[in-house]
């Protein structure tokens, strides 16, 4: 049976639903501004509580599928983790800097004043120095990635962020004394990793103990079939309702910022994906390894931009545009990964 036939009607036309949700979000922000205004106040440490809940809803079903005993085996996959860590920390921040500098200072020089280009570059660097934490679970789910491996790569990246984020940003931007909002970083990790992980672990154990593995896999998991996609679409509506005015008032600047961000996303994806292909990694490892580098930890990037440069700065605008373009671009990469899965080994072996 082809993958198209295996997909539900809802999943098959996901791009259409995404486009409708983007339009709905912008219209909601413009026509009923009180709704996003109220939702925007529901935040703590620069983390939107409504979006945090929706992300939790998105990734909980994937966490349920993790056989927690397999996490040990995931750690024993050095090739996959090597690709992830090398691309995320030794390549991505520096290519983001180079691509953003080229566009903002050279190609778009006639449209962007030098001072504003400096702020735009800063925002791009903040995005490039923070690999994805939460949404990578969604991208991994959509590409049928190895859930245990995805969890391990996210956990390791979160630990590295604590150590490497400030030095990398300081080096690339020449900024000293960066005050990172640790409460934002720690709250994001707790909300997007710890809570859904512990909840899923306890839920899985209770269901398995009372109903058995057959019920768990054939009945219980099917209850969450559309949960991830529904959460994703609702998240889009909220995000675009928040930023409707920004999009409508700055269409040219949004486009100029989006171009290098999109190019960087595709570039990083194909570096990791191509590397995984050359190393003959199985597709359930290759896909999430490429996805985590391509996507960004936008909660952290936006929060740091606000702290360093202010809410209305060019740097903050770039991090917001990063949020806006990420989902449509990542869904395109999901399609690419799924359409090329047959070129990768499909059965995981002890040697990868």
C-alpha cells in the first residue's frame, strides 16, 4: 500500500489546512484583536501558556509511543548523534551568520539601512544558535522518526544550549555581558520535554499494566491519531493572530527577512540529510537528525531578542518571522523526507 493511501484525508491535504489556518489567524488578529490580546497576556517568562499547552498536546502522543527501555539503545547510535551535534553546533550558527550577512548587508543593501541590517543579523544569529526543542517531536512524528532517538537528541541539545548558546552568540555578534533569560530556557525545557515525557511514561505504564500491549497499540494509541495535527493547526492560528498586524504593516521587510531564513533552513536540512544518507543511517534516524537542525528553539530566540534589543527591535522582528516561516517550510521538508524515505535503509540494526 502506498504512503498516500495510508494517510488520512486530514493528513493528505495538510498543506491546505495550514494555509487556511494562517489566513484565519491573520484575519482573527485583524478583525477580533481582543482575542489575541487576551491570549497574549497569558504568558510567563516570555513563554505563551496557550501555545505551550498546544505544543504539549502535539508531542504527548509521540511520547506515548516511546518504549523507554529503547532509550538506552538510542544513546548507542553514535553516527546519528554525531550528525545532529555537528550540524547544530559547528555548522548551523556560522552558516546562519554568513547567509544573513550576505543578504542583509549586500544583496538587500538598497532596501535595508546599515543600522537595521545589524539588528536583523543579530536576530538571525539568535535563531541559528538555538536548535529546536519542542516542535522537532512533531516533525519526527510526521516522518515516522525513531521516538526514542528524537528524545535523546533533544535532551542532549538542551544540555548543550546551557553551555554553548551564550559563547556562540557573543562570538558572532561581538556582544559581551549577554543576560540570557534562564527562566525562559528552563521553563521551556520543563514544559516541552519534562512534563509530557513524565506524563506519557506514567500513562504508558498504567495502560500496559492494566490492558496489555495489544490494547495499547491497537486501541489506545489510535485515540490520539489526529491530536498532533490538530494541535499544530491551532498553534498556527494563535501564532498568526498574534502577528497579523506585523505581517500586514511590514510585508516587504517580512519578505526580505524570510528569504535568508528559508534558504538557511533548506541548506542545513540537506547537509544533515545528505550526511545521513552517505553514512547509510536508517530513515527513522536520518529524518529527525535533519529536522532538529533545520528548525529553531524560537521561544528562547524571541525571549533573548526582547531582553537584548527590545520588543520593537529589528532583532525581535527577525525571530518572530522565524516563527512565522518555520511551520510551512518544515512541512515542506517533511514531504521531502517522506518522499525520499525509500532511499534509506528502513530496518535499524545494531550497527546503524
